[in-house]
C-alpha cells in the first residue's frame, strides 16, 4: 500500500506531508484525563479505545533550494507499521542523497530514529542536521540520565544511536 501524499503551496515552496506509518498506542499514554474520559473522546471521534498514532514528516521543496526534510521518522525502530520514510521519498521522486537539510523539531525517537540505520551509520549522507542546541545537549549528555530507570536509559540509548556525529 502506498502512503497518501498531501501537498500545499506556500509562496514559491511546496510542502508535502510524508507518512512514515503509525504506532499502536493505548489511551493510558494520556495523563491529563482519566482512562474513561480518554476512551469517551476516542469513541466520540469514531475511533477505538486503542489509538493508532500516525507519524508524519514534512518535505519542503522549491526551485531555488535543495529539499528540506522536517524530522526523520521512526527508522530502524519502526517495526512493521512504520519506518517508511525512504519509500515515501521515493514516491515523490526525492533521493535521500538530494536532501540538503534535515530539521529536527526534537529528538524523540519518532522524530529522529530515521537518521541512521540503528548502528550509527548515516542514511542521509549529504544533509546538514539542524536542531535546537539545548535539545542536542540534553539528549547526548549521559549525566542527565544517570539516576533514570533502566528502561528509560534504553530509550535514551536508542535516541543517541540515531544521532549522526
């Protein structure tokens, strides 16, 4: 199944929404509402009580500049239902080597794990990776996580593995 592609023009640029897939979730990820309230909202939107979280990325193209990708998706951690960025790029005719810039909104795995193959090898060899300096410093400083539970340390390790040096 091919992902749906949505495009909009912004001045002389084209903004394309690329779907990286989805991840299965639970309403238990919502902390501001009771479980019952979260389920009621899902049902009111004609959805099940087991939400799927869609992972979308954005491609910005224009005639005067190489393409810019906003976020890189789930990549090597995606499993069967996500990690489809390269397929989506192929569908719109953009080779990974033609990306000039990858702008990361933040470093959670569903935004940054698509940068590498999971062994630290870069996928987008010609792209400059741009992110907020404090975000990078937070996730790459091991001392920030020394007292964290082991399962969170594994999460941090995956984020660090997705970072391109």
